[in-house]
C-alpha cells in the first residue's frame, strides 16, 4: 500500500505489518500519521483474510509521542489527500481496531508513544528499551495516556507514573504490565502463526464485545454477551 506518507504497510497472508516510518523525527506522530494508521486499521477490519496486525518502527526510537508543533499549527503537518482526515486521537484509533495486534518494540517509547504500546494486544520489547513520560517537564500532562494506563493499573499507579518524568527500564515496564515479554523472534513467529486458522468473525466479535461491555451495566453484561454468542453460532 503506497498511499501513506508517514507509515509503511505490508500484507503477507493473514498478517498486516504497519511500520512507523518517520525516523528523522523519532517517529513522533502528526494528525496525518494518526489518520493514516486509522485508515489502515479500518481496511484491516474489513478484510477477513487479515487476522493479526504487527506494529514496528524504523530508527532507534519506537515513538517519541506527539509532534506538538503539528498539533498546534495544522499548516506544519503534511496532509494526505488520498484518505479521509478526522480529528481523532491515537488512542481512539486503536480502540477501533477489531483484530489482535502485536507491538514489536526495539527502541525507546516516550510520551504519546505509550498509546501505541497500550493499544496493542501484545507488546514484546528488547531488554535495552526504555520508557518515559516527560510531559510535566514540558508544562503539560499525559492526559490521553492516562486513559490507556487505567486499563492495566490502578489509579494510584497511573498518577505516580505520570508524575515521574524520568526514564524507566524494561523490567519495570514488564512489572507494570506495559510489556508482555522479551522479544524472541521464534516465539513471535509461533504466536503470529497461531492466528492463521482462527475464525476471523470470532476474533472480531470477541474484541468488539470486550470493548462494548465497559459501557454496559453489570447486570446486563451476560445477557449482551449471550446474544453475541448466539448470533455468532447462527453465522
């Protein structure tokens, strides 16, 4: 897919690989880059041949977060005229993806880059990778990242992490639930291959349902999920 300015996309069998391709800016994302990722994800949702998405990055930094200049002045960003451009957050883009996703992290994750890692189903990283939320040092706060962090840790832990602007290492990231394990290419290939023969409809409905039950009252959740299961069995 040669439609994009800031990402590269490769389809191979049941796999869609998305590569952040702005290494000269440490893969900091712009509104256009966010929309390009969203465009790919919506194509993935509609393609029953694709069952898993891989997220990788070019250069020594996985993602340095938001390119603040492009969000403050839209004229600085380079709009992609071949796609629909929405005012959408990166966190919401990942919420709209209904296929399993795997982040392959071989460079540091900074600020809004957490949204990518936290948006993925699995995160595997090399042991030398470091993580940082520097927003307070810049006079702002990691507002969007907070919402994603609350999926994996307590409110107290979220606040403590947001208040600590220093780098932390792989082991702390794994203990916090940000990382699932060390990147091992053989084990990764096994995981990716495990999705090949899965029912794509079951994958999509399962992920959609998991997202949906958050807004459904507790007393109604099992009724909702039974309806989803019945519809799935009916085909």
